[in-house]
C-alpha cells in the first residue's frame, strides 16, 4: 500500500488546493533560517529539517503545508559570515501577518501551525504575535525533550548532537563529516530516533486540535 503523500500547496492545482483546505482548514508553515549551525552543517539546516517534518506531518494528518519561509531573525550574537542572511523582527512579523491573512481571507484557514527550530527571542516574538482572525500556534520542534536520549545532555543545541544526527539521517550528503567537532556523538540511527520523536510530538499536537 503506497504511503500518503504530503499536501504541498505549491504542487496542488487550484481545484485540489480548494478541496484540501475545505476538507481540513488548517496549514503547516515551516519557518526556517539561513545561518551558521556549525562548520559541518549547511546554512539551511533548520529549513531542511522543518521542510521534511512538515511533509511528514502533512502526510500523516492531511493538513496542507506551505512552502518554507527560508529566512528568520538571527540573534545579535549569532555568528555572521558569507551566505548568512537574516530578516529584522519587524519584517518577519509583517511577512507572516500578510501571508496568514491571505490564507485566512481567501481559503478560510482556521488554524495555522508555524514550525520553527530557532530559539532567538526576536525570531520567536515575530512568529508568536501574529494578528489573525483564526488561531496561530508556534511549534518549536526543539522544545521536545530529547535529553534522556542524548549522550551529552549539556552539549550545544545548534550544531550539536540533535541537529547533526537528524541531518545525518535526512540528508547525509549535506553534512561535512570531516569538519564535525571532535567527540560529537552524532549518528544516523540517533537522528532517526530524534526525528521520529519530534514527528510524533508534532502529530499529537496538531491532532489534538
């Protein structure tokens, strides 16, 4: 039996999009970043993880998912370098307000789930203060408690055991394994466990609505 496919808005015809949103007036919005997550991870690490998560949640629940928002709000002390780019809090807030307003007005979306993997205060504030007629929920995927599964629970979040393992599971060709920090306890098998734990937690969250 074939696995259910995600409902990606950008791939749906107008009629298919209308039918999908009429049957399930909810949306998943992956809100990524383009920033340094370590010398061994791609700049779009967050977005890659969130896009795959949105696909899998969509396939499990039938909720349509939007294209990823590729840029977030970096913290003032986040590293800078070639290729890294960030929006201001005000700009991201306005972008999300306008997008969600359009989906609510035309498609009558009643609940929007914004998925993020970035904990910077300004980024979280921009995504958690949306003015909407429906419900907007911010889902920080790294708020799922994975510490019991970690070899080093006190290790770094970004560029550490969790996101490196997840990338080794989802897209190993994008991980520069020769540049991984010494002693980093990251593996493909751990990544599968971490990703599935996050997926189950998000599916439970959206399924409860």
